[in-house]
C-alpha cells in the first residue's frame, strides 16, 4: 500500500495528516449509512470534497509569501468561496430542522460569518506598516 500512496498525489495528501484520514473514514461511514438516501449521500460527498478542497487551498495559501499578491489573491478568493459554500450547506441542513425564526437566526449568523471572513481574508494586505499613518496624513 505505501507504494501506491507514493505515486498518487491525492492519496499522499490525505494520508499526510491524521485528521484528514479521520475525515475520510467518517465520511465513508456516513456515505455507507446514507445508502438509499441520495440527497443525504450527495450532502456528505459534497461537504467532504468541499472541506478537503478548503484544507488544500489553505495549505497552499500558507506556502505563498505574503508579498506575492498575484499568487495569494486567487487562493484567498478560493478559500472564501469554499468556506462560504460549506457554511451555507450546513446552514441549509440545520435550518430544515428548526422553526422559521431559528432558521432566520442561522442564516443571519451564516451571512455574518461569511462577511467577516471576507473582510478578514481579503479586506487588507496585512497589518499596517510603521509610518503608514504619517505618510497618509501628508
């Protein structure tokens, strides 16, 4: 089995982290339990693929230097879109089980988290440099 993992980059990525192995195992278990329920199986598969893609994009983003905006910006947008779709997917699943008032609170919280994430992730280029206020005041 280790020989197969060495040649397959997807298996190498998943096996590199115990948390990803656990996520893969539990998602496989959930897919097995969802047999006969296509919408539940679709939810489990899409959430798994979304989460693995999000982790991969975050790892790639961590490896890009902060000053390289040309490579960082697409990764930041990908992280934002993946996180927003994951939040919306879970909000949709939870809002099916609560009252309409509870669903409104859930969707408001989802929108607020997404907006805050967009601001923190893409709103600026990092902490202000020393002396930036003095230059801006001139």
